[in-house]
C-alpha cells in the first residue's frame, strides 16, 4: 500500500500486509521516490507496480515504477501527449505493454483515452470509434480480456451510473463454419430427390 492522504498530508511510506500472520509491516524503499499524493492509479505487472498521476500539493502527470524484489522506485521519463498539467481521479488499466488511461481531471474533466507504450515511453491519444463516454472523474475501470470497462464517476454536476467498454483490439466474430455446414447439409437433403435412409442393414 502506497500513497493516499490523512486529510492534511500525503505520506510516501510503503507498507505491506502479510496474509499468513495478518500483520502490517513497513517496507524500506530507495530510488526516485514519487511526491506524496492521492487520487492516483496503481497497476501491477510481474514484479513492478506502476503509479500514474494523482494530486496532493500539486497535480501530477508522471509515471513511477516500484520493484517488489528490490524495493526500488524509478521514475519513467515519458514523452508524447502533454500531461504536464497533471491528471487525477482518472482510471487506468495495464494491458500487455501498454497503460491505458481514461478521463480524470486537470482543472477540466476529460473524455480522452490515452495510451503509454511502456517500451518507448511515449504517450499518445487513442482514437475512439463509436459513442465515447462523457468526460468524468472518480470513476472505476477494470480489464476484461482485451477491453477496458469503466463505470460511474462524476461530471461535477451529477454522478454517473453507466458502463462503457473500450475494445482495444478488433472483436473477432465467433467461427460459424460448423453451423453453416450443418444448414447446407440439411438443405441439400431437404431439396434433393434422393431418399435418405436411416438405420442399419
């Protein structure tokens, strides 16, 4: 567990919970420690936790990794789409080698979908086809196979109670070859003059 707020300050200490002993313990960390914040997003892949954005004393649009094996923080120096105004109360998921970030607030509630290529460390805006959700913050997102599903959030005037799904890859229709052949075979028997026999000899 990292980050958050007590309401008046933004701690940067790391703690972990031992599931067998049911005890919390402090984790000593080193490296490039992020500024204290809350309303950020955290994702885990293999031995790394990724921290994206958030707010505290300032708004942040940066990306950090924490290595569970070495307890070392590292800042990823990213380029591309300008997140210099920071972003908080957004949602994010991690799919393969990309972080997908939707919405959030930098003084304006956004309706954009951004992706960070973790190999090149380049942010870019994803072109969304179809009906895009209205801008929001404080929503939730989960990864569903190759899709990012978002729920709820706020536009500043009211709270949303809707669900949208971003398909990151083209949907492949299910194979209908077997059912198509079955229909063709049925039709060939139904419209032919050849009697169809059943049973053994």
